[in-house]
C-alpha cells in the first residue's frame, strides 16, 4: 500500500475510506437479510443461509482489513473523506430499501445492486494499484475482488430464481449453500 500512497497519501486514504464505508454498509445489509431470513425459516432460506453468512463474514473481513490498511498509512478509519461521503450518500437508497422492506425478493434485489457497486469498487482499487506498480496491494485487492465476484454470482442467481417464481409462477429452487456447483442444480 506504501507504493500507492507515495504519490498521494491523502488520495490513497480517500479511496480506501470509500471502500471501507461501503463495506460497513454491506455488512449491515447482509445482517438485515440474514435477520429477515431467520424470521422466515423455510426450506429456501435454509438452502442459502450458510452461504449468505459466509458472504457476510467475508464483507466483515474486508471491512477489518481496510481499517488496518488505513491505520497502517497513518489515517483514521472513521474519518469522513470526500469519497466516503459520496459512497455513503449513494448507498442511502439501498439502505432505505433494506431497513424498511421485509420482502426477501426486494432485499435480494437491493443486495444485487450493492454487490455490483462493490465489485466495481474493488476492481478500481486493483487497477489503481496495478498502475501505481504496487503489486502487493494489487494482489490483496484482487483477492477481495474475487470473493466479491462470488457474492455477485450467487446473489444474481438468487434474484433470477426469485424473479422466475414471481413472473412465471415456477417452483425454482434457490441455490444451495455449497458454492457455485450447487447453483447449477
């Protein structure tokens, strides 16, 4: 991360704090989805619960890792920066849906929107690290990007199955919690 910060420590901290603010929001989003799933225990929610919990835990690890990176650069992990303020404002709509709506299809739709943004954010950090020649940071960002890509594929599959049920009345089963292979069945 030092190599990225050489050019502008403040801008590097701004980008890291942006991603950190979004990861914090992501943890809250997953917590809410898991809470609603627990209140509506069914075969469907049981099929996906463990994967959703794993994704939530990965979001939390991303949050904690980013906090450590910000601190290692001498920054404040709770500082409001230009980009963290922007992402906080952008997230308000998703947060409003999640906190005020208890319908699982709506929650997963909001989660899908969040995962799309999350993927783009990690991809941007990886590209910036690559351009800065900070290969260690690039590897760390790509590791988290790959986890986010898994989240996106899984949530997209859930939204697809829920939409099929809604539109066609089909009895589409939600993907199992055994990774991508389970989604193929």
